[in-house]
C-alpha cells in the first residue's frame, strides 16, 4: 500500500480477433480473462471507441494484478482492496516516467522557461480517479447480472450523481463532496505557447514536413491523432480546410487551415511526393515510407523542446490555437466553439482566462505610475471624512 512493492508484471492487453472485442486482457498463462471481456463487449455495444476499450483494459489489468498480489478473487473484492489500490497508486513510481535524463528539471518541479509543471514520478490524480471509475463500472456491470460481490468495492458518491443529473439551467449547482478514496483533481488551465517561444520552437523544426505539421496543428486546433490521420483527399485547397475524424463523435468534420499552413503543406508534398491513395499524408522520412505515428510526432516536438529547455506537448498546440482564437476581439465565443468542436461553450470559455505572463507590460506600467492621493468631493467636510476613515485620509 505504501508503494514499496511493485505489482507483478503479469498479464497483457492484446489485440482482439473479432470486431466485438478489439482488445483482450490475458493473465500470466495467456488465458483470456472472461469477466473483463464481457465488460468490454458491453462497452462496445454502448458505442465507445476501440481505444476506450484498450484504456479500460489496462486499468482492469492493473486491478487484477493487485488482486493476484494479495491473493483475492475478483468476486470477493471489498473496499479494503480498493484502499490498497489507491494507496499504491499514490506512492508507487509510474514506469512511464522513469526515463529521466541528466540535466533536465526534476519530476514534480516547474519548468521556469514555460511555467508548466514537470510530470511527477508517480501516478497523476486523474489517473487514479479514472482507474477507480473503470473498476466501479466493471463491478456495476456484473452486479446488474447478479455476478461478483454483493456490494461494489469502489465507494460511490450519490450526492455527486444527483448534482450531475439533469437540472434546469437557471438552478444553481448543488455542492457535493468527493466520494471516499477519490483524489482531489486540480482544475485544468490552458497551456498556450507565448509568441516569443513559438517563434523559437518553430525555428527548431528541421524539415518541410515538421514545419508543415506544426503550422497545421496551431492553425487548425485539431487534436494530435485527428490531424495525423488525414489523407490527400481530405485536404480542400480551395476552401482552406481539411476533413478529420473527430475524436468524440467519430464523425468526419472540417477544420480550418491558415494560408501559411497550406503553403507549408504544399511545400512538404512537393518535396516528399504525393502519398498513395487512401494513405495518410504524413510519412516518415527515414527508411521505408510509413505513416507517421503519434509517438513519432511527439518525438519530433520533444527534440525541439529539449533543445530549448521547454516541456511543450502536442496537445499544447491545440491550446495555443484555442487561446489565439478566443482572444481575438473580432471572433465571438460561439464561433470559436464551432472551430474547436467543443460540446459545451463553458469549455471554450476557459481559453478567455488571462494568464500572468500576458499582464507583464500592464503590471510594469502600473508599478511605474505614482500613487494618487485620495481626493474627496468638496461637499464632504474634513471632520466627517476623518471620523469615518481615520487620520491620514
């Protein structure tokens, strides 16, 4: 529970062989874990994406690894095992964060160049909360069919469910506490790249492909996976837009591109050649030509940020595009919501928040101005002012 022992690295999440089960979770003997497969199939019937099943599969594999370590069957799990899971996640080291390079900022610190926190060496509160939600849904599914323990081992907050239920927009939100064992999740803040750092980042791009990719990201506001999947037929050169498969709805939707991004994209395709029909336009440059994966695109940005001592990510490019659009006085918030394809305008409104780095010039002017003495209208007597506000006013 204190993270002194690693969970056994047994079991695996593998590609499935049928459309109804795109990913399969197996145990140490490579046997399919049937209770997990039943739950994942039910998720697919609810029209979730295959990648959601993959994410849920890893969370449930972590849960089963803990049950195997404490020698408890999944049907006998209680809140005790949930407490052990939360305690272990809060203290154990995340294996994805162990690649720390010499000379970089330590985990958990704040990068002074960007103002962004460096990822800590452990599991983030959102990861813990997501794991608890997955395990809760897993047992809620089996309880519906009379399987598993009598009580869900993950505590449930009924007040939160009531507060999130349908209500009239004119009604105030009802406050609620977090459920037991749930971590405190900090509010997300936009992470836009300032103009000066953007110029330095763009100067680090080594080829036409990287420059085109970066400008397409920051002008369209598309998500990383959405832009990497576009094909030649998805580019509308006349209207200045590309068609992407939206992450949430999985619908084919248009996103805009700036003339500068289209120029860089045309230069990249002219130098690299047109891709085959039906294949993504973003290709690798070394060895056999292959589609550019998310991890390869992330590594392109990592090389540039490491040279600058920064810690920007691919998703920060979407934040940058959203912030630039939201702060344009000629664009309304509804128009920005349409471009970014946000389901709720409250999400778009987050990008209107002014950061401290945007107020440096105004603060300098404020500190340079002399302090103005207090002045009162002549109709107020000096004795009355002193009696109310005291001496020196």
